[in-house]
C-alpha cells in the first residue's frame, strides 16, 4: 500500500498496522547452527560489527517510521554506531562459551535494526516487533580464512508495549536489555553453544 507511514500518527496502533498491511509472520531464523564440535575449538578475539551507510535512519516521532534503523534508547547521535554497539555487546555475550585455542573474529553486517519508537511503545497493546536482521560470519583471526557463513540471520522478537512495557521498565528492563538478551541467545544458538532459538510468531508490527 503506497501510503506514507507518517500519516499514521493519528490512528490507533491496531488501525495503523491494519492499514499498513503489517500483520504478518516474523521469525528468528538462520540456515543451521554451527556444529558444536567445530565452534568449541574457537575463542573470540573480537566481534566486528558494521552498520553500512546505505541503511536508512529515521528520527520521526511516529508509530512506524519507514527506515532500516529505528532506535531511541540512546541520546540523539550516530544511530548506526549505537545499534552496532548493541549488536556487538550481544554477540560478545553470546560467544562467552567459546574457550578453544583458535582465535577468530565474528564479523556482523547489520541489514535492519527497527526497534519500537516511544510513541509506539506507549500506544500499542499486544502489538509491535523489534525487527532485526544481519549477516554474520566467523573468520580465522590469523589467516582471514572464512570458517563459517556468511549466514543471513533474522532475529525478530515480540516487543513489549503499553502497560506490559511500563511494568517491565519498573522492573529495570528496557528495549536495550530485552533486545540484547534475545540477540545473545541468537548468537549462542547460531554458534552451536546454546539452545536453538529459531521460531516464528504472528503479530502486528513492522
């Protein structure tokens, strides 16, 4: 539907996504976990995350900005660098179980990091998605040889909003902590050192 999402500010959240046609299936998915017998021989020398300049960024204070990167929990600034830092931290945490002898780099290229705006977080009820995707690979830190990937990884998760998110924030949670916990599990599962996180859900979202 060729209607600008900027026009949706005056609608209720459910109406927004009904108009946008965004009630759909989201998922956490990748081709297959890396075999644990392989990955346990690695130790992570560094996680290198890129958020390309080609990714669009929105600061629009609307329910559903049309952009690749939407992120609000850091002060205004370089949103590409901010979301890269979130992903890097999660990947480092997800890879903590690797204690092998072979030093490796985990290279990640973000293709989408679309978290809820505060407007959506405030007005949504049982709706909203943190819609994240990236490409990841593991390379030998000494030789640069590719050891795994590149794999396209989708890492969407249902977003808390409305009274649910208000209660979560009172518990000390945030979008950052929820997204980080999910991405940590995704990286651990992809690396073969955690439960397989793959699955799908149906939800109003972006």
